[in-house]
């Protein structure tokens, strides 16, 4: 097979690490790197830290004879309408920082910033479990809960260049206040933090169970622990997944009634719980949702690309410019 002549540097700036890779038009990561993102550092230092491994990747790509079209960047936050700065971002040093221009200057390469959920759904739509699905909804369940949508083969940008913040749709008006300040949203009940806290509370209140033993061993619990305990037959752990699936299913019913997807993919740090999470979620969506819309959902299943979603989706902004933020001008040979 001959080498693709054009590649893109995909960069995924997450809450703890920046993942990056040289991506082929077929969505293959030809070479990858990772850099920690310590929150106490200034924005300029973070850019410098990313620049080093990125420059090595670019050097490698050019040595191999590839033409690098640009660098697509996934950021967990909204991007200002001019495409220059992340806002409301999980790495606080980057909030309002002219990231696009700084990265472009550091790498001497065209740079496009986009929201992480946009990149996640693009990654699945072009290269993953949602390949070719014209009405696709991706939910990620991790530290936060995010939703990205492809509608009629087009990335949906409704507000702030995204679908807004559907992870904060209210499902229990008496529920807890979430980190963003709303009460009883899906994220306040079904993201990683609430899952861990619920597990720790149950482990302390019940007779000895596997969750209690894990808590005594480690001093805290994670969604991964709840998954392991559920797999081992621990009833409180299984109960937690049933509850989490129900909260997510109620959120999903609302999202489905607005966006009318035919396929729903569930990804993110908590998604490895798979059937413990996805089956109750689908059941609840079908139980409470409007049948006209829920019937159109053919499948609710795991997303495929996991940790590489952001890198691939960000890179695709250069390969398929019609999905790039409005106002972006790119000349690409691939569309
Ligand atoms: Zn909220």
C-alpha cells in the first residue's frame, strides 16, 4: 500500500494529559505522544510543554515524506466565535488564552480548535462505531457528561459551537447541586464523582460486601471498582449501575426527543462498565421516552475509539473541512 501523502497532527487537550498523534486520512495513528497537563502551570508553559513532543512528531512525519496539513485541537470547553480562545475550559489556565494563535506560532502550522464533544462524535462518525451513521449521538460518561451529535451527516453546532451542555439537563429537581451550579442534572447524578461517592456511602452503610472490602483496602472507590464488584456479583455495586443507568436513560430520552438519532454510542472513562451501564440506560430511555423518537433509535452501544477519539476527531477537521467551525478556511485535497 502506498503512503498517504497528507497527514494531520491531532491534539487532544484533556484535564490531566495532552494526547497527540500523526493521523492518516483513514484514521490511523501513525505515531503518538503524550504530555502531562499540570493545572498549576501558566498557559504559556503548557503550550511550551506541548510544543516539544508535537515538534518531534512533525519532524518525524516530514522525514517520512508526509505533507502535514495542520493541527486539529480538541479542548474540553467552548471556543469563542472567532475560533481563537477556549472558554469555560477544564484546564483553567487556558480559559480565555489565545490558544489557537499561540499553538500556530509554536508549530508554524495552521491550527483549528474545537470542542471535545464535537471531536468525539466526529471521531466515531469518521473512524469508529458510528462510521457512516447519518444521525449519530455520542454520550461520554466520565468526570463530566458530554453529548455530541451528527445530524444528516453534518456536525450539529447549536450554541457556543456545540450542542450546548446537554449533560446538565435536569432529571431530579431535588437532586444535588453539580460543579457547574445547576441542581439535579444528569452529571450531578451519573458522572464519575457521584458514582464513587454513592459507592463509598453504600459500602459504609451495608454489611461486609466486596465494595466495603475495596474501600477498606484503598480508602476510596472509583467507578472501575464498582464495575469490578458488580462483575463479581456484589449486589450493592449492581444496584449502583442500575441507578446510574436510569439517570442516564432519562437524560438520553430527552436528547433523543430533540436530536432524533438512529444510533447512540456511549463512551468516556466510565463506559468500560458496558452492559452494567448501557443496558439499564437503554431500557429507561425506552420506558420513559416518546415512542415516536425512541423507536427510531436502532442501537445503543459502546463507542469504539476510547482514548484516541479526541485525537482522531480533531485531526478530521482538516480532512473533512465541512465539519470545521464556521469561518475556518482550509484547502484540503480530501473533500
Ligand atoms: Zn449540572
